[in-house]
C-alpha cells in the first residue's frame, strides 16, 4: 500500500466520524489517531452536545489516545482530521509531540497548520511535526457543505438546538465562518506542495564519492527547486565502509593507532570511543580491509584478522563495555583466528605451537582455548554489525561466496573444497572451546540472543571470511548492520519532523532488499509515513522487492551516456548527483499537482 493509499484509508475513517457528528447535529468534523497502522482512538466534534469549547474532534481523539496508550507523548502517532486544526488543536499536537498530522479541507479563517499559522513548523516551539494537507479534501468539504445546506430553511430539528428556533438562529450565526470554509474552494498552491524539511541519508557510492559528498551534491540540486527548504543530512552506512564516520557525527571521539595489517605490515586504523556511553565502534576493514591486499591466492591464504583483535583490546582499555564491530570489506579468510590470537586465545597445532596466520594456518589447528581472550575482554560485550546471512562453510559459506574476490581460486573446485574442510575442522574446534568456556563460567549468552548448536551453520558466521564465527564464539550478538547504525545515529528522532527522505547507493538490485542501507532507511521512514526517493548509480531491471520495502521512486543519476570509469570519477559523480537532487525535487512537486 502506498503512502497515498494509507492516508486515504484513515481519512475515510475520519470522514465516518464526521458523518456521525452530523447525525447528532454537530458540525461534521471527525478525527482518528493512528499508531503502527492501527487506529488507537477516534472522535468527532461535540461542542454543542457537551457545551465544551475544547470538544473539537482532533482534541478529543488525542486525549483518548493518550488514555488508551497510558502516556501523554504521542510521537509515534499520526492524527487524521477532516478539517485543518485550529490554534488550540495544533497547540495540543505540539505538546503531545505527535509525529504527523494529515488533514482534508483547509481552513482559510482559522487553520493553524498552513493557512493562518504554521505551528507545526515554528522553530521557536519545542516540537515540530510533519503535515500532509488536502487528503480527500473534496469529500471533506462536501460533508461540511451538505450539513450547512441542510440547515438552511429548516426548523432546526436536525440541529443540536432541537426545536428552539431562537437557539437555532444563534447556532447558525455562530457557524457562519465554518460554512465559508465548506463552500470556498481552496488552492493549496506550490508552497503547500513543497516540503519544508528534507532528510538526506545516502550511503557511499563505493569507489566514487562518500556519503557526505553524495548528500552535499544532492542538497545543491534540490535547492535549485526549493531554495528555502530546510535540508538535513545524516551520514549513512550499513556496518561496512563509512560506519565510523556516520556514528562519529553523533558523538564520541575518533582515535588512530597502529595495528597489524592483514599481511603483517603495520597500518593506521581508526576507532570511535564514546566515554559517556561506555562504547566503542570498530570497522574491521580499518585493520584488515581488502584495500590492504593485492587479492592474490597467496594473500588470500595468509591474510589475518590479528589487527582487529588489537583494536578490540584498545577499546577495552579505553573503558568500553560494548564494542560494535562492522564486518564489511574484509581481505581475510582466517575464520577470525588472528583476532582470537591477538586477544590472547590459544589457537595451536598438535605440538602446542601457535598456528601460522591466515586461512593456511587453519589446516594445522588442533585446539582452541578461548579463556584468555574472554578474560582480556573483561566482560565487554561485542555487537556484530553485518547484514550478511552466509554460514561459515558449505556452498553458501565464507569461502565459496566471498573467497574469489579476495584471491582464492574459486574455479578450482578441489582446492576450494580442501580449504573449506580446514574451515570445518576449525569450526568444530570453536564449538568445543565454547562448551569449555561455558563450563568455566566465562561465557554466558546475552539475554535475548539467539542460541546455536554449532557455529558452522549460523547465518552470518561467514561474514568477513569467518570473523563472524569467532566473534560468536566470544559471545557476540549478531545484529543487522543498517538497523543498528540507524539506531546509533538517532534516525527515528530525525525522520519524524521531515516531509521527504532521500536515500541512495551506488547500485540497487534485488539484493538491496535483503538488508542494504537504503532499504533499511525506507523501512524506518515508512513507520512515520514519509515518502522515500532513492538516487542510485545503477539499477536492476526489476526492483519490485525494493519498492515493496518502502522506496517510492528509484532515480538513476547518470545524466548522459558515459563509461563506468567516467561515471565513477568523483567530479562527474557529484555533477550527476546534483542533477539527481533537482530531479527528485521536481518529481516530488509533480506528484503533488
């Protein structure tokens, strides 16, 4: 169901309330309050029946919603009302911290959400909320118009004043202004169609422009159409490249240190430490990323995650009680053995000697002792950020799916099978080590974490060449990368007050629906009824799965034919994104005509 269909569905519920008001002689205005796609309260105008000046439909519905939910904060709720709210009702929406208001007919004489005032957008107030105007406006006006037409020339029997003609006359006079609203055609105009606030949450275009660069370019293009729009930016990542920068923009301190690179050289790696939250964020690619590797067969066999373990130790020493670890962009296939060794774990051969670094070392591993590593972590918990669902071994395992891009000869089935058998043996030793650590009281499953019988088949264990499996062995939680990043950057709080969301990535295909950042953004945005446009470098022929997840428009950015090398040029990409931002704004306006 599109956002338009959803809005119309609930506005028809509000119209039913309006007609109920007319049936008892009240001015036909109705309202419903919606949370998570369900109506939690409904009401209609009862000023005459109750002799209560506050008994407006939306005012009563909001009070009923607060009672029903047991709280006065209604930030996750949307109000649907047939007539634009007055100052009183708009003020209540501010104080209730509503997330959104949708109204039908505008009120040129008393409306406080665009006609006379913009209380929803007043920066001097302590809350702002999104407004959608003109939903089923004709039907909402017709209900009012029919009601007042019925009052003319009657004896007042259908009015709340009953047969008292004097009272009826006073009533009719008092309603004269409302009648003007009903019969007056309203032009919502360009200003009402255009969004006041736009949120940009665009992933990096890998090999071309960063998240920040993409958002800057799109913002420039949008301002060609909406020069006065308030454009907010939120750096985006899914646990891979850009995760540190995205989360760092919201707090914490970035620090740089030297650690072992994947092939043993010393490299500079960053991590984020937030002392207030007692947390740290690590991108494993900072220490063991594919950019450090020539991606040859020898490199694929030797690459180690040792530097990742060094970063984790530094995080613990900095006071981190929770360590978020993004697993994207790895050069490694060592099953996380190097990381374990850096933390002090014993990963040894049958002679009791440490095995060699990398995948090749797993051929000779005879036992694993996790106890020293768990003690070194000192109770800190690891949270793995990844949307990879691959298990450790097998046809969908770490080596079969990702080994080729790191240099393994995937065309040599026999060689690949031999390497996978090493990983199987290592995984079984991890299982044994987990049992031993639990027996020693060193390892406890986090509350609510999913349990498993063996690391071999756990979805996500194959992430980063099997680093996911080793982190599981240390009691780590596996979480969706994009969902966790959105939580850490406060996406929900930011999206409530905007009119339009623009996201994007380098290429969008059917895999995007499985957990990539733009689809994660769209899912969250749809909780608050926001339209979502995605700007992309390339797209698949069929994106039905993406549209079903909440993206309303996929907009390829290339403005003219060009080869891939030129399209990836940062300056060319920025120009393309500027034009895409302009196109997104014009498409939004077109949809509101």
